[in-house]
């Protein structure tokens, strides 16, 4: 069953994601500057929206184990593809544990909380607090990058470790467990349709944005392949 309210919220996140990545890709290829507090927190706010909505949706839908496994396998395959592609094109900052890696693991872990969503609130707050603390620590190895403990001089194009972000996922599950739906037809609109295709849009967005930047500036392909 689809919930247009959830699709609408995810569609808003998709629009914000496309806006940010359009600016980020232009910045990455040296076409403009992005600096300041806003450009640090804006992408994290967007990622947090997707993560919260995903946890929210899991609590509302209550998927069966077979659905969880299929989704985790699909996300894992896409995550590995992104790691391989970014390693080829940007080996100094390839995606080791990005948002799709996160979703593949969070989907499996979140299922363990479905029968006791009451503990999602305190556990989510604790996980988020621990993750914020870990951001200030550094280690010599990258063995715990997945958890949120970064090595020195760590660089990556996309990074969403389990801590603190699984805390956001659990908070989404907690609030989703209280959702009963609405009757507002307002949420059935093009934004909701974008929300239903969020994964496909995420995968295709960068090639499309890069093509548009090539048409605009004329030298993007040369920077990538030259």
C-alpha cells in the first residue's frame, strides 16, 4: 500500500537533493565555490530527511523478512557499484560507506526493532549522541568507517556511517509507528510521483547533471576522461 503523504515528503527530499547535487557537481568541476555553514549542513539535512523517512516508512509498512532481504541485496549491489565507479573516477575520495551502503545495513538492523518500536526513541537518541561524539575522534585505520570512526585525512564524496545516522532511522521508526494516515488528496501530485522514484533518480542524477554541465560549459567530459 502506498501512502501519498510519505511519497510527498520523499519527493520534497528528492527536489532538494537535485538542487544540492547540481551545485555540488558544478563546484566539483571548478565552476563555482561552495563554502560556509549552509553548504555543510544542507546536504546532511537532505540525507537526514531520506533516512528519517525510510525508518518512518518501515514502521508504517512493516515489511516481511523476504522484502527486507530483497531490498538489502538490491541496495548492497547498487552501493558496491557506486564504490567501484567512484574508485575508478575519483580514487582519492571514492565512496567507501555512502548513503546506499547505510540503507543496506539499516534496513536489516531496523527490522530487529519492528516488534518493539517503543525502544526506538531512546535508542535512536543514544545512537545519534554517540555518533556526534565519534565525529570528533580519529583513528589510524579505516576498519571502523562504517560505524562513524574516521581515519586521519579521510576524504570521500559521500559518507553516512551507522552512527549517528542509524539514530535518525530509529527516530523515524518511532514516529512512523504512530502514523495513521490522512485523507488529504493534496499529497497526490507530481512531487509524490517523484518520491516514488527516489532510488532511480538518485542513481541517474549525476550522469544527467554532468551532461547538462557539459552542454553549459563545454569542458566537463575533458576533465573526467582527459
